[in-house]
C-alpha cells in the first residue's frame, strides 16, 4: 500500500515486539560464539597443546547439533530460553572431553605409554567419573521438567536442552573423544610442556601452587573440628542470604517500547483530552527526541477503559545501539516522563513499560485485585481502594500504584415500580424494550437497496432523548394495547456508579497496578501491598493475577524444586557408588556453591527470579561434578588398600588441574552472559551473574573441603599428620 500513499505519508507498526525478540536472539548467538572462543582459550592455557585443545573443541559443535535435533523432536524452537541453556551447556559439555584429554596426557607422561595405550588405560580409570558427572548434571535438571505454570514452561526448555546436551556430551566423551585422543595426540616424548615465556611462567606458578595445595590439604584434614565449624558458619551464611534475598519472577528488560495512558475525570470533553495528548506528545518529541523512533496516540481508548476522557500512546524507541548508556534506557525515559506527568493537575497521565510476558499483563510491575470478600458493598470497596492507594504513596518499595479502571461517573438510574407496572398491564420486558429502542437503538429488519442488503434500526429523534425530563414524554404499550406514560410507574435519579462492575473469581473487585521502586524488586513490592492490605477494614483481601500470580506460584514451588533436585542427585550417586556415605561427601559441597551464587546476586542487586533459580541448580551440578572428580579417584585408591589420608591427598592433587580447567572453562563460558548489555541483557545478567559467583565459591572452597568431607565420611582419620605433608604425585591405578 505504501506506493499509493500521498507524498510524506508512511506506514509503520505502532507496537512491534519482534525487533526485541530478533535482536535478543542475535545477542545470545553472539554470546554463544564468545563463550566457545573463551572456553577454547582457557583449555589452551592449561593444555598448551593445540591438538589436545582441539579435541574438546570438536565436541562442542557435535553436541550442540545433536541438542538441536532433540529440541526439534520435543517441538521446541530456537528461542532465547533454549539459547541461554546452550550457553550454559557449553561450559558443561566440554568438561567431559577435558577430563578425558587431561587424563590421557597424564598417563602418557607418567607411564610413557603411546597415545592409544594411554587412552585405553585412561578410559578404564575415568569412565565411572564421567558417568557420575553426567548423572549428576542430568539429575539436577530433570525435576524442572515436571513443574507447572508459566515457570514450568521456562523450566522445561532449560531442562530438555541441558539434559540432552549432558547425555550427548558423555556419549561423545566415551566414543568420539578417546578416538580423537588416540589419533591426534603425540607420544609423551614428542610434546613437552614449555619452560619458557608465558607458558613456562604459568607452569611454574601452577606447579608451585599445586605443591602448596597439597600441603594445605594435609593441614585441613588434620584440623577437622576447626574447618567443619568454618563450614557450618558458611552454610549458615548461605541460609541467611537465601532467606533475605528479595524475590522476583522475570528480570525487567528494555524491550524498545514505552506506553502511556491518559485518564481525565468523568464527563471531560474530547477537546480537554486532546489538550493532554498534545502535552504528552510535546514532552516525548521535544525532550526525548534522541531516543524516540515513532509515537502513536489513540483517543478514546486505554487499558483502563474507553470513552472520550481516555487516551493512550505507543512509543517505539530507537535501536539499542543508538541509545547507549543507562540514561537512554526505557526505564530512564519512563522515569523522566512520569516526573513531568505527575505535575499535571487536570488529568492522570502515566508512562510505563510493557510486561515481561505480553499474554500475562499489559504493563511491567505487579497486578492485583482488591476483593470485597465481606460483602461490604461497592462504596466500601472504593473507599478501601482509595485508602490503599493513599498508603502506597508512603511505601518506599512501591511506585506508580494506580487503579486499572474508569472512575465512577454520574449515571441516570430509572427506578421502575414493579407493582404499579404490573397493575397497569406492563411487564419488565415491555418496559426494557421500549427504553432500549428509544434511548438506544434496536435492529428491526433488512431491506435491499441497489443489490445490497441494508439494515433498519429504530431509534428516537435526538431532541426527544436529550434530558432526563424527556422520559416523562414516553409511553409503553400494555397487554390491552393502551399506551401507559412512564411517569405513572417510573422515576429517575442521578447517582455515582462505575461504567463497569468488575468481579474476580465471582467476587466484587477492583484492579490495581503498580511497579517496584528503583532498587526494589517485585517480590518486595508485593509484600508491601500485602502489608497495606492488612490495615484495611475487614472483608477486603488481595488476589494476585497475571505475572504476579505466576510469581507467587513459582515462589511456592522453588524450595520443592531445590529439595527434589538434591534428592535425585543423592539417589543417583548412591546407586552409582553403592554407598550412602560417599554421596554425602559430594553433596556437602553444594552449599558452598550456593553461597557464591547468593553473594554475586546480592552484590549486583539482583533478585531470586526464575533465571537465578536455573543458575542455582546449575551450580548444584557443577559443585557435585568437582567433588566427583576427587572422590572417584580417592575411592579407587582406598579400595586398593591405600590409607584414606594418602588416597585423598593424592586424588586431590591429581585432580586439581582438571578441576580448575573445567571450572574456569565454564566460568569464562558464562562470563559474556554476566557482562551482556543491550536487548535481552537483563535475563543474561540474571543467569550469568549467579552462575559465575557460584562457580568461583564452589571451586575455591570445594577443593579444600571435599577432601575433608571424604575423610570424615570414611570414618578413618590419621592419628598424626605432620604439617607441610605432601603426598607423592605418583598415582598408579590397577587396570
């Protein structure tokens, strides 16, 4: 149609969410590429061998391709959720291949075997650990797939993506990676670690740190009471942070769209509404012209209702690249607009951002119905509404709390005396038909005009329905065919009434919208509203709806999700090791990872939302994975007759390098998520920040506490462990 428009006219979509979705997906794809590159660099730093580094890298596209096939089989699309899960999976899926390559190189260097022989022996040593890691990481995410509601939809896509990636990863690690090791790796004599330059400096520092780590492990095991007390303090700190961390549902995003609505007092004219529209347009086009792409206003409609006293605006912002800095974000634009709009005395004007999920609301923030469960009547309900709106202005956690409906307006009520009408031979149906046809309109019949069917409507002339007094001039026909004047059985009066009578769950209610103030979360804002509702007269209750209802429902499921995931992981480990004690030494490290996740989220002021919960479960699996690498080797040595202490220290020293390598690979894999900006960055930051913090604490604290846990659950502690004791690096496992 554009070619046929007059000059200077163009067509555009006033409210289009597709650019945000498209750019968000592109940003995640970029993050995916950055994650692969960073993981490659971390692996090369530790392996210092291009051939060895290439083997885990090859596993990435193979596993991702297979994961896409699984997603297609389950009917899922490539969206931001599945791509987020892909980014998380990259750091996890290379772990298995890294463990294979690192152990093959270790066996080659220590025993002088050829790549093929070393690969065969290495796989006999680590296959159990690989299976255990895959079981743990899969078990963590499987319970997510069975949760309901909107949160369950998000959980399921993460669960299917990560579990399928983990299963395919262990298959690649036991099938493809060993074949690549036997083919690509060179014999130990042909590849020596560099002792010069950057890599030489790194190797010397790392070897010195490994020796110091071995000494520290002996000191930790020697003082179990002291370090278990420290562990309990850390667990208590994690519990305190978990309880005090504010909650949310989905992070706020700059979606490139802003909306505004205008509400004038009942009875306001169209000209008065237009004046407010022009003032709103002037603000956006003059004060925000560097950020505004398009602006469309609609007279007679907003999300609260329709009428000549209502209006709305849809503002499309420029591309995120053209709006650098926080001062040009959608939140900043809305905040500045509301500072101007709140000074308007003749109308109520408010700007707001769109909801995180379009199908569950029109605006960001919270959505709640104030219900009259006590049957106090509409007047009492409106009085309670005004009371809670007034109190909300004094709450620091609340902002822009407003009713989502039209104010009560004068209406003309016609009171019919039913007894008189019946005595005069009139039924209520006859009276209603006369009123609706005369003062409104009534469809009568069709007729054909020039080959087209036209409708016939019956309606009174305008001069006979201009004022309430005109009702006395009308009559209704009774059963005898006589005309009975309305004045003989009806009277009129003016009263205040709402244009529509709202109910929620069959209970009289009014809807309230609001947002969390800057620095506060939606969970805290909802708690503030609930506290205010307790101060209202009896018979008034709040009922959450939309995204707020989903947030409350998901919050009630969160603890169950954590407990169920931990239980499934524990049972999988118990079945793998055929022991109840050994899995305990693995599970005890989980709170240390949770502590880092909570600290990282708290330092960046992030709430415990759905993405944070996914990151927290990821850390549960990562923490257990690191512990398995130590416990698996220590267990095999103990079974060969090595003392618990010697076996633990040897296993810890031998596994330090792969633990640090896999943890850093995972950490750098999610680093682009934590540092992301632009479209969709809120969700990426929510996942990346918690996972990165949890990875650091789970690794730095876990490598010291896991050996202690293993010794304690075995129930055999050495009588005397000399300070500075360093176990031998020589580790020979029976085939």
